[in-house]
């Protein structure tokens, strides 16, 4: 997902970061995506996009209704700006367009595409069960209930919502032709033309009720994890001629440059999952027969409350299933009733303990609740980076910025996403919550989790492939996939060792 036409407001916000990290980046070569994190540390951080929508990550959410978009049918009298920003072709969108089916109003800002090359028509960013499509359309929106413009929203954890459309080569698409026929006027970087408006809704699939939903990031630098992704299940088609227009007509270089650089294969590779799951609004279909239904946000909030103020020894003895990835969904049928009874008993005990807590403990708990996202708490990534960099500079450890940001941001993002059902609860997050609890209880729970995860790793069906992992349980971006071997510890356990 691209966000490149920065306004003066955002440029002012990014002044320090630009000085620190530089600005040039490409998809390949010496400034390619494997080096982005050297200049843009969030690109090596947590909750990055795109990802592969593997069937094992999918969780059916019956509360996900159809996506609703408003004022997408633009008049031909309206003028839109089509431009080449050196990384993609981008079309400006009027602010009257918005998404109305999300908790906040998300106003449209722009759309752009990612695509492959004439020799390899595979350039979508998101994959479906390891399948890459020819191209992908992103329609970018910002949270206009909370922020005045996309520039102010781009680095906020609730700032952006992007609609993704997978594109395959097939039948001619007359709606895509409404702007593709003008790309000869934006062959080179920084060129722009004005084009008449058209029905943007027809760029999307006919059905808006079937989609993948997850928490992720911009797919280009600065890679802020600020995007609520909605990628539609059904793809659209463009003709081979239309695809070639994208893949062969554009250049990432300027018109005055002596050597033209073709603009193609402008897609980011799949990123580590980082304990996330993907919510889906559909349950039927190939490969979906075993798709689990997510547990409710209320239940997840109760689990976090139990960690904050409950009896950790009881949780270690009886409630571990609540903390394991997709825990209740993996129980054998005969076990469910007993565990449900234990769960009710623990929740009642937790409620009583909360009522009997001292005022001091209540105040500590309230601070923790705010800190860990149970209350409204938006993360601002630019200010986070500045604070972490300042701390590291004092300790002469600036080269540790990427890892320090991971350690700072991951637990916050993981818990926020967990409470919205879009992640499993990862061990670093649990440990962060437990810091304020008695050492003996926290140690007992930690030890019990270790044992439970080791046992689960031997029979887990959630992750069948073992890969080198980061400290947060996600695969290393550069690591090749290896087959799953019996007895290999569940990747969710490995953060215990605090090693990559």
C-alpha cells in the first residue's frame, strides 16, 4: 500500500525522521526492500503487510457484514489527478467518498496499483494460499472522525483503512480503462494529468460481503503498522493488453534522466504473520471446512482482565487453554463442558477479586488497562520512534533502533489486535502485562505456559510448517520454509528465549 504524496503537514512531522534515516528506496537493488529497515525502522518491525492468506490463519467472524462504500459513483465533470510517483500509478480521490461500515468514518484519499512484469504477470502483494495474482488495487482511506487528513492519520494505529482488490489477467475491464487509457501522459516519475471522474465502485468486485480482514501496515516505506486491511475474496480481471499497459508503459525514472528505469514488479514480498490471524466474512468454500469461528471480544477482554487482576496461580493450573493460540477451538468435544465450567468459576473468582482489590491496586490496574488498549489509546509511530531513538542515542546504541521499536510496539499492537479478534495473544504481550503482578505467581504462569506450549507444539494443527522465527513467533522474512517435523516447538513458544 502506497502513501507517497506527503502534504506539508506530514513533511514537517517527518523532518527529524528523514534526517535520521534518508528517503530513497526501491523494490530491488541496493535500496531494495531487504534494506528498507536501515532507513525506515518500522519496515523491519511488527505487524507488517502484505501477508499470505493461508487457510490455517483464517477465522470466521459472523459479525463481519458487507462493506459499504458511499459516493463512489463520480461524475465525469469531476476532475481527478492521475500521477506517476516513481513507485506506482496513483489516482487522487475526492473526500466525499468514504467507507460507512467500519466503527469510524474512513474517507477516501487515493488509489494505486501494484503489478508484475510482462515476463512474469504475478505482482499482487497479498497471496491466497501461496497464489500470487497478476496485480492488486489499493483504495486508501483515512479515519476522518479523528484526523483532519491522511497525512495526520498515516502514523496512527487507527489511522488508515485500505480496500484491496486482487486482479487477474482475463476479460477486458472497461472501468479500469477509464484511467489506464491516460497512463501515456504519466510515463515518467512526477508527471501528472487531469482525467474525468468515473464510477470507482466498478473497480471493486460485485460482491462486497466476502473479504479477508486483518491488522497490518503500509506496504511501502515508512511501513507504519497503521492499516486496517480489507482484501476482497473475489478478484476482478483486466485484459492482457491492459496488463501490458501497466507493465511496459511506465518508468520509475524522470523524463530528463539519461537511462530510463522501467516501473514494474512493484510489490513487496509477504511478511511474517506475528501472531496475527485473518478474519473472514465467509465460511463456505474450498479449504474452509475446518475454519474456526473466533471467540468474542468480550471473552478476550475477560482473559486480559484475569491477567491484570485475577488469580494467576489458578490461571496457570486451570485456564491455560484461554491463553494458547486458538485455545478453545482445539479442545476435544468431551473436554469442552468441563473447561467451560472451570472458565465460569474462574471468571466469577476474578470478578470477586477485582471488587475486593485495594484502592492502590485499582489505580495501578486502571493505568494498566489504559496502557494495554482496553481503553481508547492510539499509538503515534513518529513520536514513538523519536522517543526510542532519543533513548538509544543516550546509550550510544542507535543501531538497535529496529529491535527496540519491535520490543516497544509489538505488545501494544498484539493486545489491541487480540481484543479485536485479529491476533492470538503472544508471550511477550503476556509477560508485559504480568510485570506488575507478584513474581511467584507470574513465574508459575510463565512456567506453565512453557510446558503447555511445548506439549501443544507436538500435536498442533494450527501451524504445520516450521520456519526460523523472530522473537515474536513470526517467520524470518529471508528464511526459507521447511517442512514441519514432529516435536518441533510451537513457534509461539520461542520468544521465551529472546533470540531471533
